[in-house]
C-alpha cells in the first residue's frame, strides 16, 4: 500500500466518521485573515447546496471518485464554488489517481490560505479560499514537477468555467 492509497483510505474513513463527532475540524490556534466575503451560516445555506455547505463551511470531504471535476479535461478555470475566487488553472491540473481533482499549484499564492489541520490525529495542511475562507481540501508534497505539490481539492468546493486558462 502506498502513501497516496493510505491517504485516500483515511480521507474516506474521515468523511464517514465526521458525522459521529460534534463540531468541525480541529485546527491549531491560528490567526484567521480578514475575509472579503462573509456570510452567516443561514446565508451560506441559501447560496450553497447541502453537500457544498458541508465541504466549504464545515470542512467535510466528498467521497473519492464522486466528482465529475476529477475527470474534467477541458481548458478553463477552477474557482471557489462559494465566492467565485479563481483558484486553479486547468494547466496545473493532473490525474493524481486519488479520486479528487488535483493541481500542482494555485493560480497565485494569494488565492488560497493554508493552515494546520489535525482532524485525523495527524498533521496535514488544509487549503482554504482566501476570499471567503471556504475549505477546499489539503496540499501534500507528493505531486509532480515543477512544484512537487499535490493540491487535493474537493470537487464540491470548485466551480469550473471552460475557456482559456
């Protein structure tokens, strides 16, 4: 079993077990940046589907291989499904084999924020939309060149717009 397969299993288990615990992800005490887009939970629930709300606002994880965006091959831009912030170009997308849309870099470092996440009892790096703070997924150091990073994103957290990337 390789490291990627192990992560997939852990993420799938966490997605199933999340409903058993009260509250959201357990994060290290970190200062939160001011957000350009701020809504109450009631407002977010009106703007998002229940599944998108669970992922973006509660730190949930969709089932692997469930997102059509994992198989998206067209040129275009992947943006935050919550606020429309451009996040990832199709030029940086690759097939990681994990079942989630994966990218080796965001469109800019200022598009996303990263913070420590210990939800599985291990330390990972969570990726958030800089504009609205929505949970997108996690970044790992087992990606392809040129960065060596794998931004493993939830398809539910993204909106795809075809066209020039």
